[in-house]
C-alpha cells in the first residue's frame, strides 16, 4: 500500500483513530518524535504545527504502536487498519 500525503488521507486516519479507545488531539509542543501517547488517559497528541506529511507519519506510527481491536472498527476502517499493519514507513 502506498501512503498518500493528502488532507483526505489524513481524515481517513483520523476517522480510524476516532473508532479506537484513544482521543486524538493536536497541540503545540516540542515532542521529539512529533507526537506523544499518554497511555493512562488514552490520549494521543500530535504537534499541530507539523505539515500534512508529518501528521500522516505520526498518525501511522501511533496506530501501529497502540492496541486496536479490529472487531470494534467499521468495515472500511478494518481494511485500512489491515493495510497499515502490513505497510512500513520509508523516511
């Protein structure tokens, strides 16, 4: 699967995150990796000043690093999650 760095693809990833137990927020901060995951409160923070490409890469990293139950996802998001699980980021 090729990763598309567009606003539409970013919205697809945000939609997938909305169906998880985590809350996605864009905040200002100087996170070394561009994002921060607060496991106890189930919040994922992404630097709001990042470009679309940076936000997409951060979201993919977050989705790969948190536990997601595919059974709780809608059919289209299950397909996207499966494709993301098999994709490696090339930086």
